[in-house]
C-alpha cells in the first residue's frame, strides 16, 4: 500500500517552525540528532521518519502520536482520521507510546515556561553551556538539547534540572517530581537518583503518559466528594476585576515628608500573571491602573451594578499599598477592604447572590521598612519600625455566605515584592492556579499550597517571613474549570 503522500504534504504545509522543532525533539529517541539538526522542512522530517521505519505503508501511528502530543488535533482528525479520545485510549496501553515519557516531560515543561523564566534558565546555565548557543533565539528545547549534549541532563539525570526549577518556578519542579513518582513509586523515590534502577517497564511509562495527557477533570470531584461544588460552567465564567496601582506620585505630592509611598515596581508582572491565568479559567478581564481612592470606589460600584445573572463567579484582585484593613488609592487616601467586599453581598448585588465572590488582596496589613535593594514591602512606607503590639480584628469579609478573601499577609505584617519578578503572593497564587486547576483541585487546597510556598521564602539579610491569610464563608467546593 502506498503512503498517503498527499496527506503528509498537507500536514507538512500546516506546521510552523516551532512545531517542527517540537516534532524533531520528540523524535530524538528514534532519529539521530545529527540527522535531525540538518532538517529545516517538515517534508524532510517525514522522509527521515520513513528511513527509520517510523512511518510505513499503511501505518501512520507514530505521526498520529506526534500530532497528538503537539496538540494539533485539527490535523490529527482531518488528515489522519483519528481523534483525541482514540489517542487517549491508545496511549494508555503499555508499549503503544513511542515518544518516551522523559522526552514528553521535557516538552511539556518547555510549553509551560515563560519568556522571563527562559531568560533565567539561560542565565543560570551560563557557565555550563556555551554562551554562543544561549542567544536570544535559543528556545527552551534548544537548552534541553544542549544540556543533554553536555551530560547534565538525561532520563536518569534530572538533578540539575530540578535544582534550576526549584529556583525559577517551583511548579515546574512539582511536575518533575510527579513524573518521578509515577515512574519509580514511593519506595524507590527514597533512593538517591544515581542508585535507582535505570530501566522502567512500559507499564510505568504508560501510567505517567496517561496521567499527563488525561488529568482528572474538574467534574470528577463532584462524583468522588460528598461536598457539593459551585456551578462554574458558564462561558464566560465571570469577570476578573484587576485594580492595579503602580504610580503613587500623587500620594507623595500630598504628603512628601516624613513618609512617602514608593511606586510599586513589579506590580505589572503580577497583573500580567493574573490576566494570563484567569483568561485560561474563562474569565473576562477588566483591568484598571493607578486609581485614586474615589476612583476605586467608582469602579467597584460599576461592577456592583452590573448584571451577573449569566455568570457563575466574580473575582476581584487588588494590587496596591495598604495597612490594617485598608488599601490605598494612588492619592494616598484610604479605602476599607470591607467596604469593597460588602459591595457584593446579596443585598447590594442581587445577581451574585449564592455565587462565589473571590477577592485577592496584595497589600501590606502593617508597617515595615524597605529591606534591601531588590525586595520592597507593600506597606507604602519607609519607616524603620515594625508594629507588633497592635490589635486588629480581620473583619474585612462579609458575614454572609459565598465569600473568599485571600490576603497576601497576616494582620499587622508586611508583604514583599520584587521589582523584577512581582510579589511573592501573587506569583505563587498564579503558579498554583495554573498547575492545580487542570487537576480539579479546589481553591482552598490551592491556597494552602500557596501558604506553604510563600512561608518558605525569606527576605535577607534579616530573614523576614511572610504568611498569607485566606478567610472564607464558602458553602461548597470552589473549583475553577479549565475546559
């Protein structure tokens, strides 16, 4: 039987440069690297697969798997006559997958790494890898290949990659640990990496590949848990309102001495992360920058008066300076957090009654001085004293049901912000939402993981700590759906 060359031609014409690079990377166990490095066109790649017997007359099984791994379900269905569901079933059978679990792990990591994180990888690997290969056009897949060539990355040599991920993004580290746990099991995970068995059977590979391509769906929680979940199926699911205060020049003009409010450098990194994550969670994003106290009230009132009857949830993210129970406008005037949350009670916003109202507040809840030159506090003050004996009852959340308030820090304490990487709290929150929501985890489980991560951080030289504080009156599980 002749190969369906016309179909292969159509597929090759649909693939862009980055997708071809990904296909080549996923095929490295089957086609020599030297052969793949010379390939610039998808047609030449298919010829190389034919030479190695990976594409044969009447059989495009490997190509189907590659397109599935790549996420090109359109080509898989239209040109190769298969479907997502068929491939999911097929790849759960031990021995059927030809792309190794290890290489697919690296590909998934490369897909999740941001541009800033890629720059961090390149910087930290500057001594190990030739600088000429770490130019601006170098992709994460290129970095992985160079690490493999240098012998610092391999199927049984993930130590350096794990160390890098621990510094750059702990969610990436968790992906690797999850992969290892599926392949080795809990007992072998206790053995040092260099002493573990080098061969895992096809059952272990199939188990991880199946878990990586078919994660638990959010709906599965409803079947396995006695606790009911909020309905989160509307599209869009709701509004994610982001109030992002960066420039506090008006506040400094009003009260220039003895204390002033510094501009919140790094807050745009937080806002970008929130936009990215909540867009994936099917929220309509509404962002407002540099609002005075009165403007904050006006914007909140606009969304209070909106009709949310066709929505399932409301999210409000406040990024600003603050102190106990309040956030600041850019004019230095105070807005009580409770005033903002009370705007969305059932009495004040009828169309959100019985629906979850979620507030994330990145602002200090006490006073502290700036620590170091790269880490700042969000207290908005430069005073050197830390108030430790003040009494403040956290009553920012309404007494009625269906509210969640995620505070960046405990009462009386500061929260920390990197001018380059954003705040500890918002960055950890976004990373954990992005990692855990596709796995069907509820928001309280996610916020517990955020607490754990943020509490491990410390601000040198005095090793100051930060502990976020969620409070809630939720009646059901709140699970943000990705699909």
